[in-house]
C-alpha cells in the first residue's frame, strides 16, 4: 500500500466528499495492490465501487497467467537456514537485474 498525492478538480456535484465545488485541491490517496483468484474479481470490484466516494474509481487489474503450474508465483519450499528480509532481498538482487 502506498500513499500517493493527487490533484483533484471537484466536479459540480451537489455534495462533494471533500473540498469545495469547482476548486482544485490536493488530496492524499492510497494505492493498494493485492493478489486474488479470478473468480473473486466481480465481488472485489463491487465492494470497491460501493466503498469509493466518487462515481469514477481508478483501478487496474493485471492477470498472472501461469501455464507452468509447477513453477512461479505460489510455489513454496524449505530453506536450509532462516533468512532475514535484508538477506532475502540481497539474494534476489543477485539473481534479478532491476531496471530503473
């Protein structure tokens, strides 16, 4: 979850959730990322639309299609020794090249 700044231009609705009608305003928004099963998508989106204070909800869904069911996301294993978060990240950085 990230808190991100947003610049909003209030629409001419009778009761804005915050701010004043027709006045541009800076707001703090929250960005949430989550993994869920495909069959849960409709239920999750309905909850999102119901909870959001405005008509238009900004969201993006990225599918994680995995044709190789024995590899990839969701695989588990047993490490020979316990790793700290820092050590785990260092190990990943040696394997994967990050592009900025």
